C-alpha cells in the first residue's frame, strides 16, 4: 500500500500517455488474470496463467506481476508492459500468499502444503529460492518495507512469524486470533494487520520491535475477514468479510469502525488506488469500485470466474517506455 | 466409493485427519429456479430452518435446536443414510434469506461449506436461489476422485437441483 501511494503518482507523472495503473485480478475458476486499466475501468486483457490462480502481487518496481497457481505449483510472471506471461517459476507444493518487497528485489511466496516460505532474490535471476520452514498452513505473506524482513500468517497455528531473509530463519513469532489468513503491512504505523477468518476479527500487531511483535488491538469485523487495504491516504482500513457479503471500514488511527458496506458477493481481495477502492467479489465474478472516503459504490467491472485477487493487485511499471502498451 | 447422485445415495463419509486444513481452491455452486407462486408463499414453505425435511426429497429429519435464531444447529438425517450438522449463521425474514454453515465430516464430500438460500419476487411468481461455497473433501494435494473438486461441485449441485425441483413441484401444485 505504502509503495503504491508513493510510487504510482510518479509513474503517472512520467508515463501518463503510455500506462495508467492496472489491477490484476486472479480468476481461480477460469485459470486466468483479468487486467483492468484503472484509467478507463475496463478489462483490457485476460491473461491465461497456471491452474487455479489465487495470490497476486503487482510489483511496480519490478514492472512485473507475480501470480501464485496452487494447483500447478507454480508462479506465473506477467510483464506489465505487454500483459503477457514472460516466465513461470516452480513453487513448492501449493503456493498461495504472495508479496514483493518495495524495491522489487524479494519475491515472497507462502507454500501452503510445504509449510515454508519461499523467497526469490530477483536481483539474481535463475537462483533457486531461499526456503524458510514456518508453521502450519502458511497463507498470507507481507514484505517489510525495508529491512529484508518478511511476515507470514501461520493459519493453523494461529500465529504470525517474523522472518529474516538474510539468515532465512524465523526471528520471532506472535500469537494472533483464530486462523489468520491474510496479512497487511502498514509501514507508516509499523504494524501488521492479521485477518482472522475464524474469530472474525483483525489482530493489530506492532512490529516496531521485530524481536518482540505484539498484539496492540483486536478489531471486531464481519464474518470471515479475508482481505485488507489501506485507503484514503492510509487513513481508512478496508476489510472484506467473506461470509457476510460486507466490507468493514475502520479508522486506522482510532480503530473506530466507520461503516459497514453491503452488497458484495463473497468479497475477497481488496486494494486501493488514488481515491478509489477495488473489491473483488468471488461469488459474483466481478470487481466493485468504491469511493474511498465515503464507501459509495461507483461501478462494477466483470472479471473471470471465481475471482480472488488475493494480494496487492494494483501496480504500474515505473520505467515505462514511450511505446504504447500492447 | 462411487457416488451417483446427491444425498439419496451418499454414504456417510468420514473425512480424514484434522478438519482444519482444506484444499487450495474454493469452489462454488449457484442454482436458481423460477416458481409460479408468490415469493411469500414459497418462503412460507422454506423459511423455518428445521423445515428442510418438508421440502427436500433426500432429507428424512431436520430438527433445529434454536429454531430460526442465529446459532441454531440442525441435525440432518438423510433418507439414504448419512447425516449433516448445520449451523444457522444469518437469518433475514424480510429479505427472505438465510445462511448456514456445515460442520466438516458430514455426508457431502466438502469442507468449509457455507450456503445461502433466498427467495425473491419475479414477475407474478418468484425465483429461489441456493448458493454454496466450499472446498473439496480431501484437504491435500492429489485428491482421490471421489473427494476432488469435481466431486464436491457435483454433489452440492445435486443437492440444490433436487431440492429446488421438489420445492417448485410442491409450490406449484394445486
């Protein structure tokens, strides 16, 4: 989130004519990715990837989008300029959660069945990933903004692990709610939000001291919280509640609930750009566009089948050439 | 274990191991049926959480311990053998809709199963929508054929189609 807010305006400024940011929505039922041009809010490409794509991270710094395909045990790499798959990486037993560091160096993947974090150093292409054993059913991952540190939700252990990439080891661990699935890193506040799908709440974890992460608040949300994003300049925390068909909007400073938005269909992934929020509706096969400040629904964009968008799915290449996209 | 058609022939299926894990790919089924009867009349037939036995042809018994209150648990006994335990998660009489969650290990080859049934007006009649979300029965890679994604979708589709077809027949009967 932080990197989107800081990087994307730059991308706009240097390449307005060539590329607006895109949203990359993984469609687990149609085995492809819907690419939405946020300037026109239309699907401009549908990119076939591996089987049952779930996780996604659009790395503006790398100019690439990384998609986890749990059923083909691979990562598809999409070039943001051509909207085509340029590489496929073998990735453990069942890759799910995925993130990249803000500098585009580290690609982080949770291996659900392999019980480990896989970390590729993208600055040395071709090298095999670091392998870090973690707890049971690792799901969501988040990169720290600078320190070579990763966070992993250990869903079936009800914990979040802090991992040092330099030593490829778990540095510390914190117990959160029941079955944390998604994680969101809030760099400005030095926090991790862990979304607990079974206890229906969000654990706010202070990671100011990486050796001693601690839960500083537990925010009640709807049933089965699944995705989170910071919006409105980082002021508001949006959380999708899969089993309530709702989205909770929470003040990220006071932790006060602001509103509960209705009318979604098993909402899953969520990401924000500029003054809008994009919510992926798994049941309805579409994306809801919301006004970030008010939560008002602005538009609906049809996507592929069983859309997930699990991860930071919005990005734009930072080094766009003047040649037109596609 | 060849499963032929929905609940009628479903054997009791004991799912292996810790039920907390599940496969990586959630599946969904949505079935709709148009009925030539008012939404009020159709809802009256299905509105009670414990009324499933009155309209679903595969269900022999469906007592619920707290009626239509959230948290109410209904214990389904199936005519073909097998059982399911389902908890009411949301109930909205004005919107004619309720949602429930099944305990893992019941007579469907699924895990993490949640479902919503609703009735809406459509012209002079109504439309009933039954939708479910679930993972396959086998939580790990390389599932056996009777516990893979396709088996899960087929089983749930069968349950919904049979129930809705019978509901239509009952509601349209004179």
